[in-house]
C-alpha cells in the first residue's frame, strides 16, 4: 500500500522541513495522491515497525522535530482493512 505525506500550507517551510503540527502520513490505496510516496505492507505490524525504525521520515524525505509523524490515518485504514 502506498502512503503519502500531507502538510498543512501554514506548516511547511523551505527545504522540506515541517514544523510538526500539520504533518501527517495518510494512506493512498489508489496511488493517485500527489507527492513523494512510500510503500508499506498492509499490516499493523509493518506499520509499527516502520514507525519504530523512522522509515517514513527517510522514505518521504522530511524532517520533523522529534521524528514524530502522525500516522493515525494509516492505522485507522489498516485496522479497517486487515483481520489481524
């Protein structure tokens, strides 16, 4: 499954650095959202591992203070679409 980074207009800064509050990773199951994407297995275990290893910040090439990205939308999508 593809995921993309969404940043609120007021939160973005030059150089791909975001201030943190408006940065969110969201699912893109149809692979149509604009921007750099990252790929993830459709499992909550894989999501937890990607968060733990900070894979999204590397794959999406973004710097977020404290390396904390909001992945709630991806977690909700996976919870609804998996039977783990």
